[in-house]
C-alpha cells in the first residue's frame, strides 16, 4: 500500500480537518438580514446538496482553499433540508438555482456567483 499511496499522493497520515466559520442558513427571514449586513461586510452563501458527490467534492476543495482570515460572513445552506430557503435565495438575489453554488452578496445584491468547479476559480479577495 505504501507504493500506491506515494504514487497517488496519499501520506498515510490523517489529514487535519480545517474548520470554516460557517453560519447556518435555514430560514427565509435570514436573507433580509444577509442583504442588510452586506452593506458593510461581504456575505457569502454556499449552497450544498448533501446527496451529490460533485457538490461534496467542490465543497471539500472550497474548504481547503478558503482563507479563514477573509473579512466576510460565510453561510452554509443545505438545500435539500431547506428547499424553501434555497428557492427564495435565488429569487431574492436574482440568481438561477444551481448546486453546488456560491453567491457573493454586497450592498444587497449578488455581485458574483458560480457553480460546480467555477466556485473554486472565484477570486474571493476581490469582493471583500
């Protein structure tokens, strides 16, 4: 197994889990609060499907690359458990629903959004 791990980049040592400052987004009324807070601080919403392997992969890549010192609030939306919040998010911020998806909110509007692999190509520092 050592040879295979070396060949494919596995170290055999457990990877330290990185914790992001997620805020749960689970109620429609939070969207007004997010819009208001976006007037003074960038707000980000990560919409995730817990049953989708691609969504899980993209989220893991996002977590690995995310700068925890970024001056932004980061919301996590489990869109399967909170479908009404997911639909209202798209309506409120005028962004077509996709999953996984990242919305960046400034001054009450989505100034950027991406889905799937595009999430990890966004230069988040540009929006804070």
